[in-house]
């Protein structure tokens, strides 16, 4: 059985990935309370895509990496970092904020093809050179298929549904293959634009 634990939940219109860094402005009273508790205990909370009344059951925990600003009225600017994927088993409504009993969802065991890892790295670097407007983390040390797939996926400007699908995939190899396909399709489009226009291929 996977590890189960209680976790404060923060529904947002985004998908959080392990290793992803995201800035947040905390202004609602209930989330001021939640984040203050996480800061005091140095504990995690969970990001789930959706709204209070309808959110995905698979999300990603996050830890506060930095408290950037704290204002007199309790508002905060923070930076959070994604940690581990989880599934919500039971919703709990005893606090001002939502919490839940969750279970951790580890990746399936198995090694990815090193050629696939190398290809995704090369495709990503080409995408960066063609200025696709994606956030560019340093992937030079990402040799693990799971880590690489998450860090690249977090950089892609994909619809929420596709991001959620990637988060829910348990096979690092399958997730990396999906990321490879996204990169290939995007690069094919840019190369075609560049060929037809004779421009430098940059997208506005």
C-alpha cells in the first residue's frame, strides 16, 4: 500500500509538477492561515487543478521554497517547489481551507532508453534556440527520465488537460515519449513557418 497522509489542499487553475518552481500571491484569509501553518511546521501542501467544488483527484504536493514578502495584513508572496504526486482519497472540511487524506503515487519502476533521454534533451535545446517562448530551466544535469520528463513538461505551454494527463502518467518512459511527441510537433510547425516565411522562425 502506498503511503497515506493528511494534506492541506489548494485548488488552482494550474497543474503542478514535481520540481516545478511557481510564485504565488497569497491573499485569501483561509490560505493565509494554511500557508502560515506550513511555514511554521516546514510542511507541504497539495496543489490540485480546479476549483473548490470540482478539482482533480491527482495533484502534486509543494513546499515553500522562499517567503519573498510578507505584508502587515498577512498577504504573502512566496515561491513554491513541487515535490511528490498524490491521489486524494477523502476530502476533509474541518478547517477554513480544504484538506484531504491522500496517498503518494510513485512512478513505476523501470529504466528509460538513454537514447530517448538524449533525444528529448536535444529537441528541447533546439526549441530554446528557436525561441518558442517557453520557460527555460537548466536541464544539463537531468539524466533521470522521470525528472527530465517533469522538468520539460513544466516548461511547455500546454492546455491544462494535457498537463494533467502528463502528471497522471506513472511510467517515466511513457511520459518522456509523450513529451518527445509534443516537442517534435512544435518544432515541425516552427520549421515550416521558417521555411515559408524565410524569417528567423521566432514565434510572437
